C-alpha cells in the first residue's frame, strides 16, 4: 500500500488556515516560563530537599533545567522555521515517520486533556482551605467553565489570561528569592539566620546517595513539563521567526533564577530534616516550603497568600492544557489524522469543535475521580504521566533528523533558518539521553526496594509507552508508512538555499 504523503504545513510567516496570529512576544515569553512554574515548585520542592538533601535537590534541578533548555533550543529552531499549531507532531511526521507524528499528536492531546481533569481536582483541594463546607465538585465545574470561556473567546483571551497567571507566579518566586537571600544575610529580625549550617547538617548536602538523586530527578522532570507549550503556541504568534527564539533565550536565565535560586534558598533556610517538607498534598498548603519561609520572615498571611498563588498555578495549568490539547486535535484534523469536524473554526479563529471535545474529555476524567470511578481515574492519570516525556523525546529525535536531512540534501541553513540551535548536535543528544534516563528510572525505587515489587503500579506507570508504540506501528501497518529518508524530506522555502555542486 502506498503511504499517504505527510502534510506539508505553511511556511514561516503564513498561519495555518483560519488561525489568528494574535499572541505577542510578551505572551510567548510568559507561556515559555509559566509552563514550568507550578505546584511542582511551590509544593513538591520541599519533598525533594527532604529526600535528597539541599545539594541533591539543587543538582536535580540543574540537570533537568539543562535538559529542558537544550530541548527548547531544538524546538525553537523548528518552530521559528515552521510555526504550526501541530508543532512536534507535525515535525515528527515530516522528519521521522508519519506514524510517529500521528502517535505523538494523539498522545499529547490525551495527556493535556487528562491534565485538565487533574487540575480540576487540585482546584478543589485548594479551595477547601477557604471554603471547607462547599462541595468540591462545584469548584471544579466553575473553574472548567472559566478556562473554557478564556479559550473560546479568542486565542488572545487565552494569551492574556496566561500572561497574568504566569506574571503572578513569577512575582511570587522573585519575592521569595529576594526575601530568602535577605533572611540568609540576617537582615530580617526574629529567627536568627541559619547561615550555611543546614548545608552540612547530618548527611547534607547530599542525602541518600544516587538512588535518592535519581528519584528527585524524576520529580524535577515532571515539574518542568509544559515548557514545550511555546512550540504549540507558535502557530498563532505574531512574527514567530523573531519572537520564539527571543522567548527561548530567556528560558535559560529564568530557569536559573526561578528554580535553582528558589531551591537553593529552601535548602539553606530549611533543614532537610524538617518533617513538614515531606508533605506534598495541596491540602497542606501551610507546609509548602514557600509558606514556611514566608512565615519565618514574619508574614502572618503567608499561608493564605501562597494558597492564592497555588490556585493561580492550578488555573494556569488548566488553561494551558485546554489550549494545547485543542490546538493539537485541530492540527491532527487538518492533516487528516482526526475527524474533519475538528478543523472547523469560529469567526475568531478558534477551533470550537476541538475545544468542546477536549473539554468533554477533561470533564469525563474529572467525573471518574469521584466515588467508585476513582480507580479508572488513577489509571487514566498514570497512562498520561509518560506522554510528556515521550513528547520531549520526539522533539530531540525530530530536530536531529531535521538537521541531518538538511545536511544530506546540501541545503545552506544560514539563510534558511531564522534561528539556529547553538548546541547541535550535542544538545539533542544530551536531552535525549537525560529524558531517556528519566523515563527508564521511573521504576528504580520499586525494583530496588525491600518489599515486594508493585507490578500493578509499574504497569500503570509504563502503560503509556506500549500505547504510543501501538499507535505508531498501527499507523504504519494500515498506511504502509516508513521512516522518512533524509533525501526525500521536504523543506519549505529551501530550494534557493541548496548548494550547487562543485
């Protein structure tokens, strides 16, 4: 059977049919960093310090931060050259295998649709802090309607909401870092500054050895998921060739500031033996490491303020998840890999049928978390956990093959690519290796623990991989697709940049 040709999307400054390029540079910048600031930093970072010590937590964030930055430079090169709503799904189809792109797209849609449901449940827990008597289901329904409204109005509605959500998170982290540094220097009165004594307390700075470090690397990896959203948003951004590289260049410094410095402050001010640090439930907002530090600085309203910030992070994740999954489903329909109804657009350029389907998926997953359906919900959640890492692996593979195709065809990239990743080929290699380590390391604790192996949990954790492979190879069997040869890759606008034979 002859495989269908991969759909070649519009090049560079031409938007996908009907989509509006309304996202400004400031939107992209906040989307790029806002996607990586969430409950992982505000809540789970304390558990990382407790488990691996201040040095182990810091090293984990440095390693994963470097991996994410390399991945983002790879994605920026692809997205600046070919800004489409399908992002790495489209790149995977064109430069790896049409079946690979098909599986990437559907897995990514499913991942973010389930994430919307996860954030709806998290919002319930946050609101219980203020309104313990109100049934949580009402808060979930209200917030689902809110993020739906933000997305259905226009892409600018999503962009503005995400800008302000992200700005609140950024200002919170900045305030935390500045306040923490002043506390370390002894500027604030009250509790005396611990200096650097917590860095040598007990087993610190590295606690638990390599197993503990590997374990917190996994947690850090999940914390950074969402940074790739800027690639999906490229399809609706103004001047993507200029604004996407600018947003990605800022990611490195923001990761350094927001994660490395914040975790460093936590490790210095809070001993890893503090029993409050092991708690990661959103019901326990009072023991968020951010709350603990603010309270020790004498801010009596710290818990309430941090609860509001965490609610912002939850709504931001739900808003971004609904946007990303909607655009991925829309692009799959445009490329003939999803029902055609999902490529219909409103007058404001919003793929409303795709938005409705994604919202329904999020609502169904949320409802399954109630009562007897909780087991189903947990399996759906576990199934989605691996798909973010699969998307990252797909970005690294697509970028490497994209560049190799340009080399094989003798195309001069200097005039073709608006942005060139400064780390090729080592950047994609490092990102691929680190991401693979995170994926394979998910089972390390379970297989090396003293108790019986929890096979049910292991299967749930890794179920996303065989599902992805089944979709990939299922497409190949049905359509007869194959790995795209380098010599047959299509590069829009590249004809005039081919080197002439000597």
